[in-house]
């Protein structure tokens, strides 16, 4: 039978170096003092120490401002009818112009169109030549009078006044839509209501 030693054998290689002090006592092997551990670098794709995952954002509407229209729709032109006969339409138009000027309208804001005989002012100015006549129109500092045939050359003004003082039905039918296109804010028509309403296709 093998001998079983009573005391375990200790191999010299299992022990650390021994230091024999002068007192004859065996000094314990010094151990390193534990210090703070360096933080492990965060792994990619995961939050590091002390960081929290951002909370999910609630769905919200886009913060971009609502685009505004670059230009607002123009207000429709107001149409006013002054009943008058063909013989009295020119006088009614003159009274309408006087009321416009008294209410604060500038003379250069008013255009008067005749469907029959030209206004006396227009006939007088045309006697000096068309160049001088249209130069006053371009100056835009006074009421301008023209007939339906030449009204297409006139520029738009805030107020157009039409004197239905004669002319053919076809001429009147062409003059009223033209005057409506030249009026920026207000169209005043002096003439027979039945004829005017049938041409404009509306009741004014």
C-alpha cells in the first residue's frame, strides 16, 4: 500500500518569494491596493454609462409655416346702374362723375366711355390731334372721356362710367364688357336698365 503522509506536501514553486526580515518573522506578500476601475468604453449601438435612451417623440404636425398666397384674389367689380334714356345718359354720367369727385375720388381715377356721340370734351381735344388727346390720357391727372370704339386703347382706372347715349345694340354689347374690364373697383352704367341687363347677363 502507498504511504499517505500525515501532512500535505507543499511545493516550493507554489509559494511566492519569501523575504526574511531581521526579526526573523516572515512578511506577508504585498498585495496591490485596489483603485478605481476605468470605465469601459461604450459599445457601438448602445448607450454608454450614465446615458439614457431618448424618449420617443410624440407625432406632431410639421413646424413649417403655412404658405400664404403671394397675391390675394381681387375683389369683384361693383356695378351700379343709373336709369336714363339715350338722350339723358350723358347728363347722368356727368352727374355721376361730379358725385365721385365730391366723395373724394381723384379725377385721374375716372374713365368715361360713350356708346353714341362722343363727349364734347373728347371732341374738342381730338380737334388738336390724337397725339395730344392720348397724351392727356397717359398723364392720368384728369377725367378722361373716350368713345366705345377707342376705349380698347384706354388703360384701366378704378372707376369706369359708361353713358349708353346711343349706338347699335352690338356696339353697346361690346362696350359694356370692355368697360367692365377697364374698371378696377366700380362700374357705373347710365342708360336703359332692360338693355343693360340683357347685355351684362345680370340684374344691376
